[in-house]
């Protein structure tokens, strides 16, 4: 039940303005502040709990719980003052004693509980406290190569320096899991495609681009051109579970050169220049796809090795090595 409530909170988009008091439904009237010098009873204890996967960590933009415990039950909370930009679910404030909320920025965040004596309190006392909010985890870096469709979560492996052959459509990308501890830092993926094999991909090449605003809450997005698709696949609709995959699916059989770059904010989490093609083999050998780093492609252009492995081509469809003047 708690996970369902937190999921609902994560989807909420109600931004509070200035400092906001989150009121409790249990108070019949809104009590005023106590006059200066009024003796204050011991305040309630705010118990702050993060996601079940890491309850001691509070991550910026991700939901957590504040549960006020009143010791002997002599006090209760009327409202809590929170900073601008706080997101919360007002449907579950339980008389002000339990809050489901998320705080917008990392760092020590000051909050203030307004509490009163029960059952006959006539005014509220203030109790300031601080929640330490972390920036969250970034997506792990590193591009890999697999085969098949990204929605099937292909097994990615490191691309060898000399290239690799596959018997299925190649895929290039990365995968990561969501635990509600991921930082809300946008991701951008850019794919440049060059069909002229004499040229390396550049800003003037055909380009596909996708943007992922939240690494764990953005729905699947894609950009497609003939023979190639750049995709972000969300394996779950929940922000705190499931695998996410970013990458390229290849279907074009003609040889092409590519540059894939994936950034989270200003940080490069993946970058690869490579060649991909499909070639049928002679005799009983199965048809093969080939993926090779750009450096291996250039070496094959110039050296023309007698043994085609591991590129798997009997006749290289490569343009000749450029002349050096």
C-alpha cells in the first residue's frame, strides 16, 4: 500500500508557492501561533523515511515520508511549513501527522512543524528541523553491443577492438535499473548516421535525437529513420522498479557509419563511433551482421587483411584507404 501511495506522489505535479503550510484534516479549527513566552510542551519527533530500497536516503525530487510521533500522545501536528517547489499528495496527510512529499533540491532543507496540545490546545508551537536531501545517483556509464529489440532487454557486452559478428539485428546501447534513488537529471541521446563510407559521422550527417526528462519516470520515446531507430524503452511504468534501456536498433543491411553519444546533463555517459552492416555468407554458413569500432573499420580499409575474421566479410564493401599527399 505504501509503495502505491509513493507512486501516486511521484506522479503529482502540484508545485507549492513560497513557503507552504500543509494542514491536517484532523484539526476542527486552525489554531493561531502561541504568544511569545507561552510554555511549550516537548515537540513531536519527525521520523523521516525514504524508499524501501534505502530508507535512510532522501533524494531530491523523489518521494519520502515524514511520520510525526508524539511520544505519550499529548501533542499532534496541525501543519508543516515546507519550501517552494515541494510536491506532495494532499490526500494522505492523515490529520497532519503523516506527510508524503518530495523536496526539489539537494542539501539541508529546513522545515517547521506547527504542533499543539491535545485534546484542549488553544495555540500552536513551532518546531524547526532539517531534512538532509541528497542529489541522487547518476546513470552508469558505458555503451555495449547486443542483438534484438531494445524492449526485450538484450544482453549487452563490450564491443571488441576488432569488431564482433552477430546472427541477429545488432543493438548498441546501455541499460540501468530504477530504485527511486536516481537523480532527476535529463538525458539526451544523439545518433549521427553517415552512408558515405568515405566520411566519418559529423554534425552535417543525418541525425536522430531523443530527450529523457526523468531517467525513471519518462515514458518510452523514439526517433526513427529507414533502417535505424534511436530509442528509450521504459520496462516498467513505476519510478522505483524495472529496467530502462537507451540505444540503437539496426535493420539497414547496407554498410553505414554511426556516432552514438548519450549525455546526462553535461556528463557523457556513453560515446561510440562504429560501423554496422549485414552480409550473407557463402555455403552453409549463416548470414551475419557485423559491428566494428571506427578504428577497426579504418584499418580494414587500408590493410585489407587476408583473414576477414572477425568482421565476417569475404569482400569488404569499404572504400579504399585515403591517399596521403
